[in-house]
């Protein structure tokens, strides 16, 4: 009986959040262990489908680095990256990137969502000219090939899919006026899509508890981060590596009207439900209106 009562309490705790977020849009950057571990894949799909069932509009933007690396290796094409973590993308690599992201990886996620009881639709940034891009500018002027920087987001296809009660699953491959193909960073794409939609929330699933003051100490989690403190933490080296594009995407989204952005641990089963529908939450909240002070 106690277990039943505890389950009822969980539902009661979730009720105000379900009411608050009904009809609201949440953009989810799906990557890391949550895409690889079978149990985490299943729990993530269940979270997204439940969000749809309670009246939210979840939108999934995914990466696919391991799958791309695996196929490049099979084809004897070398994987090369810049110091900042961007994949050097020549034409042969771009063909593999698009094949894996828009094809196998995207459809695997769609199938996962559908098996969990949802109705998911796989999309590429090329569909409906959703993502337009130009060649990315690198700090040292290095030519890294077909790596794109998003210049605009057309949301009509995304809105149409959501209006039909389905879940958009988006591969971060962009186009341009000449019909070219660009490999764009999935973190950046998620942030720009959230900004264009003026989403309620932007959530990054990562392989860390959130933003850590000391990357080797999981207990150094920064629970709440004001946007004004970001530059200070970058100078201190706290925000670096793969965390930098996530935080930058959070800032762009916030500037465009997204209310809350979250960096959470995708290795925790049902981490999105815990973040969105419970009083405690988890991970790092990045916002314009939390208390400033170099993170807390």
C-alpha cells in the first residue's frame, strides 16, 4: 500500500507542471549515452512520448558522432577534428554524415519513439528549407570543409508536424541557396531551433551531471547559472570543450525568448521527466533571471 501511495504522490507533484507546460514547446538535444545504452534509449523515448501525451510539443534534435565514426572507419575514411571539436568535413565525409544522420540514426530514433507509443516523424534540416547555413568561420581561419553555421531557421515544417500531434525528430544537416549540404553542430542546431520557435525550454542530454566547476568532481555541479556569469566561467576554464557550444546555444536561445535552458545528465533514467515534472529537478539551469554570482 505504501508503494501505491508514493506513486500517487509522484503524480500529484507532477500535476502543476503538467498544467503549466500544456501546449508549450520543449526542444531536446539528444546525444551521448542516452543514444547508445538500450535501457537509456528506452527511457528517453518514454519521456518524450509522455511529454506529447500530456499536451506538450517535444522536438528532438539529435547527433550521431559514434555512428558516423563507425561508418567512416568501415569505408577507410579518416576522421579528423579541429581543436574545438568540429569535424573536418570534405565531400566524401559529408556524404557519410548525411547518410548516417538523416538516414540510419534518424530512423532508429523515429522507430524508438514509435515503439514507445508515440508518432514520430524523421526530418532533415533540408526538409522545407528548415535549416539554412553558410561556411563556418573558424578562429584561426582554417578551412574545415563543409561545416556550416546556421543563418536562418524556417519553422513551418516543424510546426506542421507538431500541429498534427506528432513528434519531429531532426537531423542537423543544413542547405543553402545553391542547394549545397552543410554539416552543422547538433548543439547549435538545437539552440537555434529553440530560438526560432521561442520554445518554453531547451534541454541538453549530456554524459555529465551538468556543468561542473571541476570536471573531475561530480559533486561540484553548478545547479543554477546566470547568463551574466558565463564569460567569467569561460575565462576560468570551467566552460570549455564540448560544454562551450551547449552553453552558447543556451544563451542564444534565452536571448530569443526561450524561458529556461537545462543541461542534464542523460545517463540518469527518465532524467527529462525528473527535470520537468518534479520540484527538485536536476542538472544545471541556465537562465537570464536566476541569482548571479558565478554559478551556484
